[in-house]
C-alpha cells in the first residue's frame, strides 16, 4: 500500500493511493497514520479495505509527512563509500548515528527554508525506514520484520553548523524544514528488497545525485538491528539511512543552496519530492 497524509499543515487527513494513482480518503476508517496504525495487524486491516469504495479526493491537495507523531528521527551518516570519499572521510567501521529534530519534519513538497545566517545548506536524497513494531536488541536476520514501510527523505543539512560549529552533527541537521518526508509511506510488502532501489536528486533541473541502495555500506537490516542495540525503536520512529555521492559539499568548488533554488528527488517505487528554497523567516 501507498499510505499518505494530505491537507493543510496540522490538519492532515489519512489517505491511500489506489492502483490507478488516485488519492482515496481514509479518514472514516482511521484517525491518522501514526504509531498506532503501523503495526502488522493494523496495516493488515487497512489492506483489507476496497479502495474503490473509499471516497475519491478531488484536486491536488498538499501532501504532508506520511507519518504522524514521529517519536525519534534517527539518521545514519557516511553510509555510501563513495559519499564518504567525496567528504574526505574514512569508511566507518560501524554505522555513524545521529539525530534529526522531529520539528524539522514536513511534507515532501513544502518549501525548504534557509536557516538564519546560513551559508552552506546542502541536499541529500535518502531512503527512509519507518518502524512498525517495537524493536529492542533485534537480530539482523529478523530486523526487517519490525519495519512498517519505506519513504523518500531529503536529509537537508547546513554544513557550517554541522562541521564548523563544534560537536555534534545534530546542529546542522535539525533546522526547521530540514526533514521532508514522503510523498508516500510504502508498506514493506511492496518493497521486498530495500537494497535494490535507484535514487536521484536534481538541483535547478540538473542531475547531481544518482545512486542505488545496493551500494550502502550497512544494509537496512543491519541498521535496524544495530540501532536497536542502543535505543528501543518504537512504532512511528523514522531512520534515514544515508546518501549517495553528489552532495554540494563534495563538489569542487562546493556548491550550496540559495534562495530560489529548486530540488527534485525520488527513489524507485517510493515517489518524488519537489521543493523550492526560501529565505529565513520567523
């Protein structure tokens, strides 16, 4: 299934995308798409619904984050060898884990705002993993059973804040609007192999990132298992799993986002995002 949340910010309704690509309203069937709706039993109940009998949503409403009430927004750094190389950093022996503030989460097509005084805001297309079942010390073999589904994420990053302002990376990762999620949460049954997904990102119509999850250093299963050794993963938690090469920081000379720039990005089977960069505003 392709599950969505649509409508004005803070007033999103649950929905799904049917086989013909049409948006159907789920608000009479469930309150939202959040932690309570992400377990296997809850998803199975939604899957039994006949999309043709659900109300058709007309027009093109705004898409919000496909997951409500995210408890933790966890990120994995340097998870593609060629991205580590372009960053001038060694391939990590273990996953690099940091946090993005949940307050940065927004819809996939909402504007991305430059932080106050930003000089080095950058882009990163990444595969997002949404946890469906509480996971604590889970094995790599069983890890994917704890996943509800997957989504596209733009791990927007302010590199000066991240690298030049002292520890930790979190400083440059959680600014407002720095976590576009969606457009869809695609349930894991539709993504049998998360290590075989092509991904891309364009800036101002020019392709800058092209990659595939098969080149991850640490697989989704490894990441879920690994992170669960350090914190209990709860339904609705989101893990963003790293980016392939082509970020602005790695260009020679480096290139960073400015007012009016556009970003378009997508992952195979998980939908596309489109953002305009806007100046800082309180």
